[in-house]
């Protein structure tokens, strides 16, 4: 049965260093949660704490309401797949998958039935007698997943399981993991650095920074309504462009915000009255190139990235970093040319001095 997993003010340090700084998270049965965040922010540590491989300093981890802090990994009914999956080289695919059941003394008939089922789900039946050295990376990865799911764990924990596969295999395995989840409906906590994996697999994404949860929500909600500048900048490639600006007054058409680099003032409807430093955030797909004198921003095209389906121009317009603009794939924008960039203030995000998203004024 799928489990509900609850983290209540969970904290963890190594020596003097506080790594997990009070995480609260309620994961519903069958939910697919993806943990993202910069390297070293504590994703693997958190996953290992759920598995029981790391102790909890303070706070509580509960499975279906019952505290599991003191339960050993084997008593938690979790399956883990790591980035570096070590298969037993001297065993066949079938023996690798069956091993945990053998250890658990599951009788031969049932073992055979469960292994057959898993090999079938993972499309490994034809390879059952092969050894790991005879398999491709993606096939090995599937065996590692098979080893974990054959035990029917209530909770699956994946730590960057696809990061050492090539692009084509990653895409294939991503679809397989998604299909598997629809079929098995286990609770999943999945760590990845891959934006596409996070956006496509997750029911909800958890963004961690330095051991603290920045935002939890469905992928598109986080993309469209980031709670702060960190989340806004973390999700989306190329990154959201950030422009230093100043709130200079409130008029009939909203808050007037002046872009520092260009001096252009834009009205932000629905914003309350305020003064002082703010940051405007704008995504590449919400920007348009124009003549320099017509832009809300003007500058030199530093670099052009042509990805086939999309082309991005990176414009040095005096912001924190060059602003990425998505242009039509067929549009020729030479690097070094001077361009203007326009955008609709309604598509912009506004952040206060501390990086918190300014909420729409709801008076
Ligand atoms: N056993 C340990 N002893 C001491 N410090 C540790 C230990 N395990 C992890 N850390 C530290 O805790 C921090 C978080 O590590 P963790 O492996 O959880 O990061 P991560 O978010 O998974 O990063 P990455 O994306 O690079 O895998 C790091 O600064 C790391 O050095
Ligand atoms: Mg890690």
C-alpha cells in the first residue's frame, strides 16, 4: 500500500554545520515529489533521512502517521535507487532482481512470479539471462529499478537515477519511470538536477536552498508564480532575466517602476503603492526584440544560442546578467548587434528588496 510520508520540522547537522534547517513536508500516498536545489543544499541528505540511512537530529519523520525515526532502513519499506547503482556483476539480470526476495526468504514460486512481472514491466524479459556487463546503461538502470520495485516498497526514493545516461536514454527512462508510477501508484521522492525531469514527472516540486524549503507546489505554479527570486531564477532555462528597478509612485494605471539601466518607467497594474528598490523578472519567452530606441531596454547581443526548435539571444542591457530573449528560430540575430528588448509588464514578476515576490494588490 502507498504510504503517506510526513516530515515535521526535520533538522540535521554534520558536526557544527547545520545542513537541514527545519523541513516540513506532507507527501500524500501515491504522490510524485521532486526535490530540486543547488548542489550541496541537502537533497541527498534529506532522502537518506527518509530512508533511515541518516539519523534525524530533531523533528519527526512519519509514515502513515507513525513515527519512524527509530526504525532501521529495512523496517521502513522503502526502495532506493541511486545515481551509482551497483549491480552484482556475477549475477544475471534475473538473479539481480530476485536477490532481495531471496534474502527475505520469499518462496520460490512467488519469487518467480514477482520477478517475471517486474521484468515484464521494465521490458527486460528478453535479457533475463544476461549479465550486467552485457547491458547498455539504460538497461542496467532498469535492472537497478527492478531490484528496488520487486520488493513492492511503499515508498520509492530516487537520487538522480538518470544522471549518468545519455540524452536519448534519459528521455526514454523518464517516460518509463512516469509509466511505472502510473501503474504502481507508489509514493515517490525523486531528486534531480534536470529541469525537464522535474517539470514533467512531479505532482509537486520542492525547491530547497541551503537546507530550507523555498517553495512547494505543482510545476507550472512554481514556474508561473514563484514565491521569490530564488525560485524564479532556479526554474527555467535559460534563466529568468533580472533588472534592477525602482518603484517611484502610484498612478491611475498602477505602480510606476523605473528600470535603472534604461531609465524607462513602466506601470505595474494591481500592485500596491510603494517606494524603493525592486527587481523586475522577465522570462525569455515573454521578451521581444525591437529597434534599440524602442526597447524598454537596449544593449548588445552577447551570444546567440540556436537549439533547433528555439533560438535565444542574450542581451547585455545593464542588468544583473544578460537578459535571455527567445526569438523565432528563423530570425537572424548576429552576435554583437545592438537591439532593444520589450516586454509586457503584466508578464513580469516583481520582487522586493529582499527577493520576495510582490503580491498583486488585492484591496
Ligand atoms: N556524512 C557527511 N558528513 C559531513 N558532511 C556531509 C555528509 N553528508 C553530506 N554532508 C554535507 O552536507 C551538505 C549537503 O549534502 P547533500 O549530499 O545532501 O547535498 P545535495 O543537495 O544532494 O548535493 P548534490 O546536488 O551535489 O548531490 C554538503 O555540504 C555536504 O558536504
Ligand atoms: Mg546529492
